[in-house]
């Protein structure tokens, strides 16, 4: 079991997106709910501060932008389906992604596929800066769909 000490939870990005047809619903006087979508990265392999800083933040930003474009209708429409998909992968120094695996499915094939494709379509990522000094890093990204904010996390919004 991993403890918080050996986890490198380096960023939590909140990405807000409204449902399809929001303009038509607003015109009809129907209150709009905004979906809440977050990505929580964790570095699973040995690393230094150069990995947990801008490198992972940029990876999350880039993946998050792609993910917003791939969100399935079931998380943006009536019912506001909730869940999280966890994907692990190896990020190589040259920005390649290998050994992707769905570590924990969300319960929805469409939600899992959106998370998977966000990583796959964002790769290759930027090459590691020289100060990283590692050939690769094993990462885990948790994609949260419409999860409520908890007392422990008050993430700041990131805009597209």
C-alpha cells in the first residue's frame, strides 16, 4: 500500500465544461449545471523535483485540453454520470508514452476511452529537461468525471 509520503501528487487541475445545447437550454430558462472534470497526476517511480514541477504540470495541461474535446455525452448531459478512470504509463525522456494500462476502469467504456485517448493523442510530450536525469518516469493519471469537491481539495480552475 502506498502512503502519502511516497506519492507525488503534484497537481490537481479543474477543467469545467458545460453540456451540449447549453445555449438552447439557457434560452428556455432552464438552469445550467457545469460539469466538473479533474486530472490528478501521481509519479509512481523514483524521481526528483524536476519531475514534479513544470514537466508534470505541462503534461496535465496538455492532456486536459485534449480530454475536454473527448468527453463523452454521458458526462455532459442529463444524469451527469460520475466516475474516475486511472491510467498508468511510462513517459520516456524523449516524450514517448509506452506501457499504457487501464489500472482502474470507471465503469463506463466511453469515459475510459476518453481518458485513454487524451493521453495517446497528446503524445509525444515535451522531452525531459536535462536536470531530470532519468531515462523514463512511470506516471498515473486519475481522470475524475463530475466528482464533488472535497474538504481536502480546493483546486484552482484552469481555463482552456
